[in-house]
C-alpha cells in the first residue's frame, strides 16, 4: 500500500442543498431543450446504444418536476455514467465502504489513486497552470486530493485531451485569436466545454448533442453558474458570442460557414452510424475557418459486433485533406488533428 496519505474529496450533499429558487433555471432549460428537439433528434437519441446492448437512455425520462431535479442534480456526476463509464458511481460506492471501515475498499482506493496520480503527473509535466484540467466541485464530484489537485478517472481523461491540444499548439492558437469559437460534437455532460469556458471566458462555446445529453450539459453549466442568461438554446444556427450555445443535431446545419476555430469529438463518433459521422464531417469542412482544426479521439470499436460501433479515421479521411496523428499511447484512445487544407 502507498505510504502517501489518502485524502478523499466527496461533494455529495443532501436534497435540501438545492432550494426551490435555485432550481428555477434548471426547470426552464429542460423545457426549452425538449420543446426545441425534433422527432429526428429523438430518433438519433434512441439509436445510441450502450456497449452492453440496448438504448443508453432506456428507462430515463427527464422532467422539470422539482423533486426529480433535486435528486438528479445532487447525484449528477453518478448520473453521467453513459459518458465515462460508471467511474463516478463506482468511486462513490467504494468511498462509502471505506468510510464504513472496509479494509479492502481502502486498499482499492490507494491502488486507484496511485494509478490516476501517475498518469496525471505525466500529463501535466511542462504545462502552464491554466492548461491543467480541474473539475468544479459540484454535483457529487468525487476524487482524490493530490497536492493541490483533485484527480479521478475523468480528470485524467480530460487532462489528456487538454495536454494533447497543447502539445500541438492548438490551445495557444485558440487563445491568441480574439473571440474564438469552440464547437464540440457529442459534448456529453459538458466537462471539456466547461473547461474551455473557464479558461477562455471570451470564447463562444457551441455544444451539439442529443436532447438528453444536451440537457445534462446544461445542468452541469448551471451547477457552476447559477443563472441562465449565458445559455442559449439555438434553432436557427445563430451563435451568441461569449456564451454557451446549445444546439440539437437538427439545428447543426444552420451554423454559419467558416465560423468555427476548433471542433472536437471524443469517443462518441465511434458509437454513431457511419452516415451520421459522414454528415458531421461534411458539415465541419464547411464550418471550420481557414486555420480551423478538428480534434477527435475515438476508440477502435470494430470488435463490438452489434449496434453502430466502429472505427472513425477511414470515414473522417474522406472529408479532410490532412491528418496529424498523435503517436504516443493514449489513456482514452487514438487521437488525431484533421485539417481541410
């Protein structure tokens, strides 16, 4: 067992921690997104399958009802399992066992902490402080205290993406341009997008995702910023500068050409039908600015013989002229930068 002291961070709280007035923007955003979604958007959502088979959101119905919202938000990070596996809920479970005196749970926590610590330290070497990924301590976030940082599975995964973008100068270029536009396809619960908002406050953030996924990302932003003015649920493709723009797939085609500086997809394209990946890539070649780039990191899912799981690079290469592939072994799959020129 490691001799380093085990320090845990666990932000789970009781339901009364979210009073009625605090829930008002959450109620509004649920209704706005679900009312804007088209039948095609919900069809795409139903086509998203878990790697165990069956629709990811089967049995889950979002609501603006107060008691549902309160319970969902307090355990928000455990409810994001579909985007990062069950890492948060599993960690919560082990922490609870450890607090009850389970010796095996303590050993597991030390081993897991050491694994995350070693990966995290390797990734942040030589990085400026602003490019070190740290999650906001909201929604039941949990992890291990390491020096001045919190680390867990998702922190390591998102730190890897930030480090890769830094290594190839993408973040530096993004920072130099005034009012850069960041667009993420399949933004999940909004972890990477919220990092970009915190790090580049003048940037325009665009999230494109399925109705329920987009709602969860909106929740994550509202847990950090308890006001709704900075969130725009778009339909006509008009982007609000320096705000977080939430777009459903049916609205994606309405974004103005050559308006995006950095487009991102992580993990989800390898779970989409080939026709959907082609649709997004074709649109990205129209949306990216002259110096714009597309960063994608996806696992090779060809071994999964059901659903829409597959391999992304051969599809993307049909639409982009140049690829810069990261050569090192990555924590969460092969990563590439794609250029149109």
